[in-house]
C-alpha cells in the first residue's frame, strides 16, 4: 500500500518504475508479482548489486566480519495448550469448508468444549490440569480420526481439500504426540520432535547462550568495511556459529572473485578448523574476539589485531539498523519461501541505501 501511494505521489518513484505517465499499479498487483520472486533470485540480485559497489570502488571485500541474529516468525508463544487448541481450530475450519463443498458428510464442530478447556487449562496449575489436558487431547484425537476418515471419503473433485486435510493431520499428530508425552507422561521431548506453530511449520527454536529463547530462524550476515552486507545465510535448525563461518567466507570469495585479507568475528565462530580454513583461503589476519585453549589469533601486529577487534562491533550496529529500519525483527510474511524472500528484500533495501549514501559522499568530495 505504501508503494502504491509512492507511485502516484513521488515523481522519482514513478521514473524509477518506468511508469511513463501510466496509471500506477495497485497494491494487489504489486503483492502478486513481488511474492513470486524467490529467495534464490533475490540472493543473485544482492550479489550483482554488491558487484556494482565493488566496481565503483565503494567496497573492496578484503576485510570481512560476520555475525548472526534471529528473525522471528509471526507466531504466538508455543505452549502445549495453545498448540493443541490451534490444532483443533485448524481441523474444524477445514471441516466447515468441506461441509460447504460436500454437505452430505455433516462434520460436527467440536470447538465449543475445546475452547472452554483451553481457558481452564490456562488458569489451572495443580493436578486438575492433567485431567483437563486428558479431556482436551481426547477431543483432538477424535478430530484426527474424523479427518482421516474424511480424506478417504472425498472424491477427485475435492482432492485439494483431501490434500490439505492430509497435510494438516500429519502436523497435528506431532502436536498431539508431544503434548501427550509432556503433559500426561511427564517426559522431556527433544526440539527436533516438536512443532512450534501449526501455521508456520518451518519455525525453529533458537537458543543463543543465556538469552531469551526465540522462535524463527537464525540469519548469518557478513559485511565489508563499507558496511554493505555481502553475504546472508538462513540455515535450518539452530546450528552453531562455528558451522557457518566457512560457508560465509567461501561464498564471499567465490561470488565476488576477491581475495579476503582480514577476517574478524566474535568468539562464537572461533575454532581451529575455521582458523585453518581461513589460512588456506589466503587470509593474512585471522582474528576472533575471544579464543579458547591453544587457539591463537593470527595478525601481522598487535596493533592490527586490536584495530580489527574494535571494528568488529560495527556489524552489531548494521544488524540493528537492518532490523529496525527495514522491518526485520519479526517476519509477517507467510511460509518459509516468503520468510527467506523478506530477509533478502530487507537486506537489498539496506544495501541500496548504503550505496546511495556512499555515492553522494564520493560525488561531494569530487
């Protein structure tokens, strides 16, 4: 909607979009086609934009620092009670759709009692909670059985409903299993066997040291001395920072055909394997903010090492700038494909702003 308004209001925006006096595009058209651009395409676009910066002398890629952050998905806090209630609501919404398409099935709605149980469980902390959970899980179990039977009854004309119902049951069964083990049996369920959202199934649980647990995806960024973001990795799960270092350095070296000279990161990336990889890649100064055990930083002088350590904190300001200025604290776009695309759109917008600032500064000095 903001872009639709800018098309009509801003001459510069209209020229950039090459409207040439035509009517501006509606926000529906903009959304339809922008959402079709994949994260892989946007990653290639990011690389090409950065190549332009390198060709114009705005960045040389010889000094690199990297750090990770978390971008949250648009979900509520995933308690067992909330997830079971979400599962029941999701199945019953599908039942209502199917009832309209195939009235003869007459699928009953079970949300009334489930909603009462949900609110009671929220305010109950003693042994009565287990009894309420048993009642709630019975409702979910019955809905799962009905969903399986309904899938078999749907004909070819309603194959889309059958597929959606089948996929939903697959996720809901995981929610049921995890809730039963935790709330009834008192077991501890590994993160790999949990579902954190019915709607955003791709959501990962991210734990960084003693910080608060977040739900979304880890995003690993690398910048050069110009503060342009040169590389972005969005891994699955919650890998250690040490596992992301080599891919980041390799990507920058191969994508821009440059020889990195200095590499500095915080202590989370420090390992002998990463130090050895950096040496093979040709780095002269390999600095980690904190080193453990026998691992030592490699630098031509103590002065250079100290200078690189001070410069490393720049990326924290860059991450804050991207998340605050380009709406990347929490991604409201739906699905993993659109989540990745939103991250790259924000980075591209940030890089264009940085390049514009650097070019203006360059021209003013000329």
